[in-house]
């Protein structure tokens, strides 16, 4: 048996008071006159034994009344099956991640149910108990133990967040390794499998871990999974094609789900989609002609009760023209200028090697060395450009210099071919050829070429000869080489329909803007392309509600931002410098929260080693009763009150009716 207020047991010393009164009868002697003294002995013998018995019974009743009254105030309990003592400190973790917005049995959200459980839990403990309340925010309030009143007030302020925490993070935050006192830990969560992390962790001996699962009525959830742009190069009034992937995590098919696309708060497209159970469905949208340089987009669906992942925010930055630089001589082929004549897409410049300003190399995105003899100075400049994330296409002349090619990192050799070889059909599954061909026909007529360089036998090359050797190959990041000159003497490739789309794709690999369509709020670092950035420039992320200054590091022509993930929410943030907006970034909640699969209650006990219990009840009253009986034990103070009243009544009856 334990006591919630053991200090009141000192009141048992008060039992000495009625004993002392009994031993020292302070009543004054009452004089009685008798007409004859011969009856005194008879009276004394007749009453002495009855008086002693009455006094002893009254004394016993008083002692038992005081005893049980003191017991009632000390609040005795019979410990439950999971406890042998009552801890003075209680730690609670309340999962406030977005997945807790799903419904439990009574139609409420799991989040609201967990808050009610926390309030019931506080009521079980005596007023002197201190509590530590932890949420996914890991805010300063959770560092120290607070009174029950402070914790109840804090429970009214908790809001849902997009921050997810693994089980190890939570337990390590709750438990203090230097604290050897007994600690009751209550874990109120949906116990998502996707965010829980590794299981089997040993619980410290001083911890009594109680897992309180919030069981969903259904784990079904439909959400916007991802999106990508199919045609990043927009020519003239061409529409942008947006491909959206919708995921269904439920066991039932979804029919007629409405999907809407918004650009700058204006709905530009809509569609209905059917998604199989536990499947995904991709749908394409043509987004309007009148796109601006900076466009804020949102894909939206309507699905309940989980709504946090119904929207996916994205930003489309219309890129500046790709700067293409051709370096040639009088013997170079003339095809390159014709390929990049589209001024809507390319800023094309062509220089004779004798008039080349090396500063133009730094300003260019895609550099084409067209059938040149490379000098050591030019090799050094090209190496610098490649190392700074530039892209160089090397078209050899009839007698290339292998030593200078080797300095560029191209381990190639001379080809012994004396005739033209047939180029094999491209691999249509290669991402390089994505969206290049309307019809994928492996039998269409391919060009021929007589290689002057042997580039190896690389199956992943952009183009190969039919004998397996490579014709167009990326030797390393930023350096691509053709095996033959483009002149008609050596190749028919420049006159083939494949030539222009391949050259366009090579230019696309030089895309300067690495900014993604969207980021996630738990991304630790992101790289943002910014021109003319200096080390002392302070960039800020801001929206209508908050302004943040992330840590930053300059990397060539981009800046690496360390994101304060605990403070980011879904939506758009402007990246600003001195009040001017440089670009806009879109952030979304990580998809781990969208997978609502849970651990079953019978699985939870195996997740940890040590003193672990599972308390599950869908009703708050039953939950509290279960908690009191299983964890806190059976209270006996009511029984003590009843017994105290019984013995008080006994004393009254003895005094009044006992002769």
C-alpha cells in the first residue's frame, strides 16, 4: 500500500491524546450522600466492571475514528499492476504532427482526443506533482517541469505542426540521463510507422513508459504526391505542360476526384481522376500562355478528414535565355549557328579562336569547341569552367591533340576506322531523350559517321555506333565529346532530324537555374542560383507572417541556405536582399506524414525493451478509470472516510445508550 500524501501520517501521533485523557481522568469528584454506608461496597462492585468496559470501548472508537480520518487525508492506495510507487515527476509527449488530424472512433481528431487524455492524466496525480509537456515543436516550455495549472494552460495553446519526430528523438528529449528519480512517461501519439524510426531501444530503468495510441477509424488518405514540368523550354506561345502525380494510400478505389491547378491565385485548369487502391495516377495539365517570369502555382484536391496534404505549392521561374558560345576557326563546320538561331531560347555567340575574349567563357552556359586545336591556355580556361559547373561540348577536327584532351580529363584514343559506321538507334528509356520523340520507332533511318576518336564502349552514352563504340558520350560531368567532326566528309549527323533535338538537350544540361519547383519544410540545405552574390550579402526568407535569416554560404554563382526547418510552414517564401525580392521559393510538408499506417496496440509492446505498458481506451472516462486502476492503483480514502464515520457513530452510541 502507498500513500499520495505520506507526510500527513505524522498526524498519527494525535492518537496519544485520547489515551492520555483516558489515563488521567480530569473530571471533578462528585459527592454522593448515602443514608447508610453498608450499601457502598455493593454499588462499587456492581458498576466498576461495566464502566471499565464502556471506557475501553469509547477509547477504541475514538482511536479508530482518528486513525481512519488521518488515513483518509493521507490518501492510501493499493498499487496497480504496473506500479509500486507514485512518481513525483511526470513527462508527457503529445504528438501534434499533421497526421493527428485524422479521425478516431468518436468522430473527433486524434489531436483533440490526445489533448483530452492529457487533461485527464493530470487530474489523476496529486496537486504537488510536476509535469513536463513535450510536443513536436521541442519548444522551450518542455525543458523544465511545470505545475499542473501551467501545463493545463499550455495544452490550450498547442497547434498542429508539419514537424515530424522519430521515436528516438522523443525519448531522448523526455529522459534526462543524469536524473535517477523515478519518472512516469506517457506517450500520446498515432504511432505512425513512417515516422517512428528504429525499434528495440532500451528504456532506462528509472522510466515507466506508457504508450497511449490514438487509433484511427480508417488509414485511407489521398494526397498530391509530386509534379514536374514536361517541357521546360517554352517557344513562343507554347503552353507549359504540368504533370501531377496523385497517390491513394487507402484500400479502396477513389473515383471522380477533382484536381485543380492554380497559377497566381487564378484557377487555370481542372480535371477528374480515378485512382486505384494503394496506387498512383499521373495527370497532365496545359498551363496558360500568359506566364510571367515568376509564377506561383498550387495543385489542390478536396479530401477529408486529412487535409494538410491536399495542396502542393510550386514556383515556375521562366529562365533567361541560355547563353551558348561557339568557338571556331575558318575550317569549322557551319551547322552550330543554325541550330541555336532561336532567339527566344538562346543567346548565341560565335567567335573565331583568334578573336576570343576568355571572359566570354565565364558568361556562357554552354560552350561548343567546334573542330579546334586546343591550346594549353584554352584548356586551362575550359577546365576552370567545367569545375564551376559549366558544360563543354568538344567536336574534334580530323587530327585532334590527345594530350590536351587528356588534360581535360578525356581518356580517349585515336580511332582506326577508315569508313563510316552506322549509328545505332537511341535508347528511348534514357532520360536524355525524354519528350524528344512523339513516336518511338527503333527502325527509323539513322545517320552515319567515321570516328576519329575512340570514346570507349559505354552503353550509357547518348549515342553509340552499331558496333557498340560510343559516338556521343559524356566523359565526365560538364564535358561531352563527339567521336567525329560534323563536316559531311566524316558524318551525316548534322543533316539528320535527330541533330537539332540532341543539341537542344545538350544545351538544356547547361541550365543555370538549379532552383527546384518546390522544396520540403524538413530540407536542411538548399542551393539557390543567384547572380552577383557577395559574402557580405544578407539574404532573408519572408512571407506575410514571418521573416527569417537563414545561415548562408556562397558556392560559385549560387548560395547554400541552411533552413530553420522548425519555423517553416507550407506556402511561398520570398528570398529578399535589402527589401528587393530575388526569387520566390515554395515549401511543402514532407510526405512521410501522409502515410497513415499505424502500429497496432499489440505491436507497441515490442517496440521497446524495459518497463513499457500500453494503455488504450477510446472513451475519456474509461481511459481515466483504466489509468487509475492499472497505473495508479485502487484508492482507499473513501473506505477510510466510511470507517471513520462508523467509529464516530459507535462512540456516540456507546456514550448515549451504554448503561
